C-alpha cells in the first residue's frame, strides 16, 4: 500500500512553546514513521505580519529548524524545508489565486479576527494578508497531500483548501486529492500559566528555550486554586494550571496528586515542585539538542538543503501535471 502523504507547516515567528509541542509537533513525530512527511517552515506566510521585520523571520527560521529536530523530527525520515526554497509554492499560489473567489477569502474567520483584533494599520491589511489561506492551500496541494495534521484553529483554512481543490478539479480535471485534517482525538489543550490557552501573544507560555530556573519561576507564578491558601485547604484541580499540566506530563499517576490536592493532603508548593521536575525531565533533552543545533549553522543548512531538494522533486512533478491540466504547459 502506498504511504499516505502528509504536509504540515509552522510560521517562523519565534521560539515554540509547550502548546506547539504537545498540540502539533508530537503528532508529526508519530506520523513520520508511517507516512511520507513534508515539514515546512512557512517563511512567506510570516511576511503577512512581519513584512517590515524580516530580520526576525530569518532568525526564527533557524530556531524553528532546530526545534523541529530537537523535538524528534528526523531529517532522514521527513523533508524539513523552507517554503521560500521551493518556488513551486509561489507558482501554484498564483494560479490558485485566479480561481479563488474573493468572497471565500473575506469569509475566513481567521482573516476577520486578525483584522479586528491585531490592531493593524490599514496598509498592513494587504493583498497577501487576505490571500494567506490561498498560499496555505498551495503549500498543501503542491504535494498533493492526503492529509494535514493541524489544530482545530486551522479547520477553516483546510476547508478552504478542499474547496479550492474541488474548484480546480472541476475546471481542469482531477489533479488534487482533497486533503483531510488529521486532528488527533487525544490532543490535550495545554493551559498557559494564567489558565487561558497557552499562546505566545498572551505571554503565558513555557517555551522550549526556557532553562530550568526559568521553568521553576514560571511554574511558581502559575494560576492555582485562589481559595487554597494553606496546604489543608481543598483545591480544585480541574481549574488549576499546575494540576492540568500535571495531567499532561504524568498521565498515568496524576489522579493521586489530584485527589491529594482536593482533600488538602498536599499543598501547591509540593505540586509546583513536582511539576517543575516533570517538565524539566521532558524539556531538558530538547533544550540541549536545540542549543547544539543552533550553534551548528552548517548542520542546519544541510538539513534545509536536503529537505528542499526532496520537496522540490515532488512539487515540480505536481506543477507539471497542473500546467498540463490547465493547458498552459510550455515544454
Ligand atoms: N496557517 C498555519 C498556522 O498558522 C501555518 C501553515 C501555513 C500551514 N501553511 C500550512 C499549516 C500548510 C499546515 C499546512 O499554523
């Protein structure tokens, strides 16, 4: 049986946090053994918001490769590459832009949200900003990917990708499979330190770059049960960040600690100390590998150029089929 082809990507916008690790990367790492995987660093997408801070994108790209690999993606098993190294993404984006009705894009919830919430200057709401999901569709369709492992927040983009694929197939003939989203049942929503979803923009994240002391200090500051002042006061683990993180990082034994918290047999001091240890055990090897890789630019370049070569081979094949289907091939 042919292996499923999978494409996924993240924007290079800075160091990843536990939410990215548990919500996405872990799943990619599992998939790399069974599937033909393409792991993209979507640096052109980052231009939609960082067009005037491109130095940040350049730096974040290096960090993201290092973090992909440190988290367990194996460059032998999956192609790790920069979107901007595979020009076929841009060509397909242009072609798809001609068959994507504006109305479809204006209705995308992430567009409406960003436009309303990010407090952007009117000139920051660019043509490319509106077209963000078309570029994402090109990222996926240029590999004729069968599936895309993304979080729920990307569901609308993926639906639009399928609509664009259907429209293309209807106009020019069957070229693209309709990519399915691979959202694992079990993905835990990682709570941030303040109890909201962990997110870079909320400033409530524990990152892959945090050292042991920083992690300890962050856990120390995490939201717990406000009415649990003394150890013997009953806690409410379902609504306590420390307990919720404990469940994610100690899935087989967290119940005991939750029960002890509820009944006032343990206090937050103990819970925080233990969580810090659990987090460090997971993050230390990742952090170490991340630092090693970041100090080895030659290795990072090698990973990216090998990845781009593999990605390009697949993307070029698709573009040949696309041009032929559209009747605009020159060769
Ligand atoms: N929009 C995605 C995000 O914000 C990033 C992305 C761009 C992507 N192209 C993609 C994700 C293709 C999956 C597949 O997370």
